[in-house]
C-alpha cells in the first residue's frame, strides 16, 4: 500500500462512524472509572473479578514492585527471566495440569507465536470464524493453508476434517470464550474431533481463565485436554495483571523458546507482575476469591434479565461479556452515548471488528457492580426504548 493510498483510507475512516478514538481514563475503584473528570460505572474493563479494586491485592502488588522493581531488564533468554517468573511457570503447570508453561509478553504475542511457528509446511489449520485477530495474524504469518468454519459449527468442522487425507496434519483453533460475543466454544466436542482426526487443538482461554471453572481454571477445567494440545491465556483479564502464557508439551514449549521471535526478542514481563500473579492465583481459591466469582455470576444473570426485560437483541452468553446488538454503527454509537449520559462507561464495537449489520455495545460485567450500577444501566435502556433504538 502506498502512502497516498494509506492517507486516503485514513481520511475516509475519519469521516465514518468506524473512526476509533483514544480516551485517557483516570483512577478506577469500586467498579467506577474517571474519564474527562467525570465518574462512570465501569462496564468496559476486562477486570472481571475487580482484582485492581481489591485493597489487599493492591498492597501485594506494591510490595512486589518494592521487592523486584518495575521492569525485567531484558528479554527472557538474556536476563529477563527471574526466580519469580520460574515460580509462576511452575505454579501454572500445577494449577492447570499442563506439562510445561512458557510466559509471554502478551496474549497477542502468544497466539501469533504458536500459529506462525508450530504448524508444519503441509499441515492445514481449521479455525472458528470468530477467533481473535491475534490467531488470524498467526495463521496469516504462518503461510500455511487455513479455513474458517462457521462459528461453533462442529458439524461443518467435522465435514472438513473428514475430507482431508489421513496423512495430512491438521490443527483446530478456537477460543474458550469469544471476545466479541461472550459465548463459549463447545470444548468437549472440539476435543473429541481432535482425537478422532488426530488433529492438534489450540485453545485461547483469555476471557475464561480466572473467571470460570473450578478454582478459576477457565473453560478447560472440566475437560481432559489431549496431550499435544496447546493452551494459551492472558493475565490481562480476570487475573487483573499483564502478560500471558502458553501451556503445552515439553517439545512444543522448547520449540517456541528456541525459534519464536515473539518470545526471543520481546522484553520479559516484569518480575513484580509474576510475583503478584502468584498472589492472585492463591487468592482465587480463598473464600473471598470464590465469593467474587459467585458475585460475578449473579451479576451476569442480572444483566441477562435486563436484556430480556427491555427486549435487547443479544447472544447466548454465560460469561462476563454481554453484548447489546444494535445493528448499525449509528445505533451502537447512540447506545454508548446514552449510557454515558446515564453514568455508564461502555464501548461501541463496530465493523470491521464485527460483521456489517452486527454493531453492538459490549458490556463487561464485574464482581464490583452493585445496585447503583444496574440502576444506571436500566435508565439507559429505558431511554433507548423510548427512542426506538432496539435491534
């Protein structure tokens, strides 16, 4: 693309409803966030368990910085890997039942590294239509053949797998909880198909880990994953921190460590964050952590009831991601604007992030939300109903 073509695209985007704007937020606490000097109920954050609002956990984060400092000082293979990082990797292995774990600088880097590196030259990748941009980027960078089956349609996936020669390697790629819809993958069926057709399964559980499953182990908690499966997740959602990890067998982890540029040439996440995450994982299984997950589930149910009461088009989701489908970008923008007027901070998601005609406002439910937050939501939905903005 030439500079002239890029500028033309930029000009067109600036005059469209799809133009993205960066907003600087201020301090957040107790389910609220400050933007441009005004307080809002925070319904855009992925901090589902309100880890960043927790006074004792904040204190532990501060203590970790005092002990370890604010940065790692280099890439993992140079000097960035500390005993805190090692302890976190070992704790994740034990917690999730993974043979080996490798820490990564971000979820995007983890997913891209796996798919750009691991599939072999003649192997074929089958990915859910709605997988995250990081997984798509990895597939594109790999240069391998890939197809995207209809969202959560395991019948179509099985048909495609069945047509492939048995001597051709295969990959199945999906998310545990889908970031734009909030619904969950049929993990048991994906595991069955992976075993039946000798395909490797890659599952990204960024929005499940910490918030779902026994002890917060995510969507994979009830399942026995295949030995050659690859599992990725980020620390930046329910675990309230930053960075990510890859869980896999020893050979796969060694290959990523040796050959993935996303790992080799990225500065390691700070040791203080690794130390803090050890505390968060321990907190998840305390009475307080269990109560936070229960409160989150109660608030998700409450959100579903609001959607039903006001006739809001949505997606069947049992996760913290709840979406109000508005159809057009204009309606989605108006919905977000009305919510801001009522003191709710939620973000419009528009094409090309989602398909044309499915623009939406994504509400991220938190354990910190209480009666006042839901009262503000109710006021906003009443305004939208009065204006006739219901898809």
